């Protein structure tokens, strides 16, 4: 099967082939159906997507694979979240949380808790806050960044405040029973005083609630960012496979040089200096190739490290050409690590007069990465419908320009 034929196959062709193969062995793989559901969801086939999600869940339950069933519950909950059906989403997210807790699957617990926190945000702030606590606890164990102590302190403070309000209400009822025996103006004055005091307490409670909700949203944003960084970390980890290619070149050329140097010693001993000169030239050419591929591996590693670092928020002098080149290659290798059939021509045209500019390299790098990744997807999709002589090509260029300030 050649490359042109593969590029015109439906996106779910191999997943369906996998389903057929599993059926031949009387075993259904939940992950295959889950993948098919995601493909259908992205292509707009909502009903088919839900059917595949439910098939994935059913096979996972039949095979008692709690890891798969908890994931399927969460996927279905996310499905209903996209359709703005919170009640159904809450039902499946809770199921996913229970399944994940039975096997202590931290990542799936985190996903279920985040979903439940989001569902309850507009319905029940206390429930939203409770699930956010669960999510934050597991986020700390997974990602190492913890707000758990701060949230626990906030919850403790809120619980103490609720106890104060409850005690005040009890005191109010006791006073009301006593003042019921007092006639006329005394009762009116007492009630007015109590109403005034309750109003002040409600105002204070509202301020505390507003601060709690603000902290809730802030922590939720941090959780979402941490989840994104975890996904980005998984992406760059996959690129590590691409490093093997330049390292293989380095190893191969090193072995060739070793053999050439051995041959050179033999020719020196024979006095054949013309042969020695030729062998030396071969060695120098190989050394240049070793150096080239070594730098290539180094650039891939630096790109991955830069990509996974959290933004410092501080601008620093940065070579924009080098940054664009690193993320250009990072985007290419990232797609190659997930799809070996992917291929595209890469072209650069950098203005060497730019020098270094003050930017936040992590943030600008991620912007460049997203733009270039989108460009690769566009040219790849175009190849499927374009003529056979179409060659997917992505170009990146920089140019220094002067802007007059008025």
C-alpha cells in the first residue's frame, strides 16, 4: 500500500479494522470504541459518537476493566457538557469518580472532579467547591503544585462562620420566645434590632461568599492550566522518539570514522600517503555530519524543555529567529511522533539583522507552536483533496520593520 492511497483513507478506517480484528478473537477493546467516538464527535456525528461512547463503557463493564470504564464515564460526561446537558453530565461524572476511586486512578479522579466542579458551578456552589477540593488534592499529587492548604483553611473559616450564623439563629429564636411575652413597642424594637443584626451578618456572609467564589474560579483556572501543561508534557515526551534519528546518524558516522582511522593507520604504515589524504577527507566530512546531527538532537531537546517550562512572566532578550526555528521543528516532530505518515516540506527565511528582542520566550514559543501546528494540519488536509503533484509546504519567515510612533 503506497503513501498516496493511505492519505485518502477515511480517518476512522483503521479503527474500524481494529474492531473487526477484535471481534474475530471474541474480545472487544473499549479504547477502540472510545477513539471512534472522539472521531465522530469531531466530525459532527453526535448520535454516532454517543453510541460508540456507550459501547466502550459496556465492553469495559463486561470485562471488569475499571480503568477503561471510569474513562468512558468521564468521556460521556464531557459529551453531555458540550451539549449543555448538566444533569446527564453529573450522573456520568459521578459514576466515573466512583469507578476511579475504586482503583485509585488519580488522573481519572482529577478529570471527574473537574467536570463535576464545572457542572455544579451554576447550580450549587457548595457542591462545586467540594469537588474542586477533591480535584485540587489530586492535582497536587499529580503535578506537584498545591493550593490544598489554602483551600482547607478557607473551608475551615467558612465552616466556622456558618457555625457562628447557626448559633446566632439559635440565640435569636430563644430571644424571640422571651420577647413574645413583652407587649407592643418592646416587641417591635427587639424585632427591628434582630433584623438589623441579621442584615449585617448577611452582608458579611455575602462578602465571604464572593471572596470564596473568586478563589474558586482562580483555583479552577490554575487546575485547567495545570491540565493543559500535563497534556503539553505528554506531547513533548512523544517527540523524544524523534531524537533517536539524529543519534543513529551520530553513531553510524562514528563507527565509519573508526573503521576509516584503522584503515588510515594501515596505509600510513605502507607509506601510501595519497590514500591517507583521501581517508582523512572522508573522516572530516563524517565529522561535519556528526556535528550537524548532534546539534539537531540538541535543538530538539532544548525545544522540549522550553516547551514544558511554566511561563515566568518576565521578558528577556531572545533570538526570535532561533526561537521560531526551534518551535518550527518541535511542531514537525510532534506531529511525526503521533502520525508516521505525516510529511511536509519546511522552509525558513529569517532576517539576520533583527538581533535579540525583549519577549517572554515560553509564551511566544507556544503561540508560534500553535500557529505552525495549525499550518501543518491545513496543508496535510489539502493534500488529501489536491492533485498528486501537490507538495505540502510550510514556510516561516521573519522581517525587521520600523514603526513610527505618532
